[in-house]
C-alpha cells in the first residue's frame, strides 16, 4: 500500500496517487503550466514552500488547508471541488492528497531548479508527469 493510499484511508482506490497526479495535472494546465501555478501559489501565501519545490533542495511541506486557501484565492478552487465530486469524497481528502503530490509534481517538472518559461515551447502536458505516479505509488518519493 502506498503512502498516498494510507493517507487517503479507505478512499485510496477512488482517489489514489494516480488520481491525485491527474488533479495536479489539471491544476497545472488551468494555471498555464508550472510557472503559472508557482506564481499563483506564491502570490497566495505559499512563496517559501513553492520555492523549495522548484529549487533543488528538500521540498517544504504544506497542509491541505494551506493549499486549499491558496487555490481558492488563486481561482482554482473549482478544480478541487470537481475532483471531490468525481471521487465521491470530501474536498479536504483531495486537498490532503494534493498537499502530498503537488510538491513532488512541481519538483519533478523543475529538475534544474527553475520553472520552464511558459513561452518557450514548454507547454505542460500530463505525459510530463508520467513515471511520477509509479514513483509515488511505490513509496520511493
């Protein structure tokens, strides 16, 4: 059982690591890529955490509540609501899962410690997160 399945309790089947990576991908797409999401989260109270995710050091943790507040203030709260409805869970379950997955997703997409510039042909696609689900589900994060 992966750490995300444990985190999500009995809802691990409906809202496991792969599903949370899908939600993270939706957030990235709607925000305009890594740079857009990072910028939005930084402007809404998570500057230090986001910089640690993009940088090459250890990822700073955020709570589901902190992430939820930043996403809501940044106009992306609807993505969380839609995912919660889809999985049949409370939005807090989705936010707790995202608080575990999003730091790894951003870190994975910024291996050189910098967010790719949006205009440099670096348009985000979900395939860019391929391999991360296996890494997270295997507990090797």
